[in-house]
C-alpha cells in the first residue's frame, strides 16, 4: 500500500498556483498544527479508547485524524463496516490497522478524484491569464466568507456554497486538499512502521 503525496500534486500543477509560496506555507502550517494537536493529545494521554498498546504511534495518528473533524473517515467506515470508532474506540491492533488502512485507501481514492477534477479545470484555466485566475480565486474567498456570515441561514448559505463551488480554482482545490493530506500521511507512515 502506498499513499499519494500532496507534494506531487503541487509540483505537477505549479503553473496554476496563484501564490506558490502560500501553498508551501499551508503545507508547513498544517503539519505544524497537526504536530501540535498530536503533542497535546500525547501529553494528556490517559487510558483512552483510541490507544492500542504496542501501537501508540498509529493510535495517536488515527486519534488525531478522528478528532480533527474529518467526519467522512468516521461516517464512511461506520456505514461500510457497522463500527463507529469515534464512539467505540479500538479494542485490538487488528481493528486499528484495518481502520487506518481503510482511511488511507479512501484518501487515495479522493486524491485521484481531485486529480481528475484538476485535469478538467485545466481546460478552463488554460484559457485564462494569471490575473484572471487570481481574481477568480479572490472571488471564491469572498463567497466562502459569505458562507460563514450566513452560517445559520440555510438558503443564504446554500447560495454562497454553490457560488464558491463554481469559482473554485486549481489553487483552491489543492489548498483544500492540503488539510486532509497533513492528517493522513502520518497514519500511512505509522502503518509502514508496523508492517
């Protein structure tokens, strides 16, 4: 099992990035944020439903993923296997590893979808100047701000969600994927160590 690396996606799409330095900062920022959360979780480690003896590294990486708000990785697994690990935790190394392998597999599938979306987006962005791409990106950020401003107004929020989706750029697509990548790569790395 391998994992798709966000750095490869960034490298292949450099021409479409609005601000390459901001992408690099985001990659580092999310790694630092992930490590801070991991450190806090480890310092507060008390008997915990997520921690499996002998697999502490993987346990903390998975706990970090679960507690960082990536609900799909809980809901999708529960739907497929009938076990909600956010409630039940992990009882054995096998349960933990099965969940981690499934999460990496789902991440890789999502990565491939993101790559396919980017290839479609290139058709449009190849006809745009760098300035036009930048303006579109800024418009998307403005729409995302409106989503937050209308968080309790379903119809208003729905309108701005659609607008933000229509204004998505390759840059913003990669930027959004950096977050999940920063939490899944440690899960994969710990799996490699255990295998």
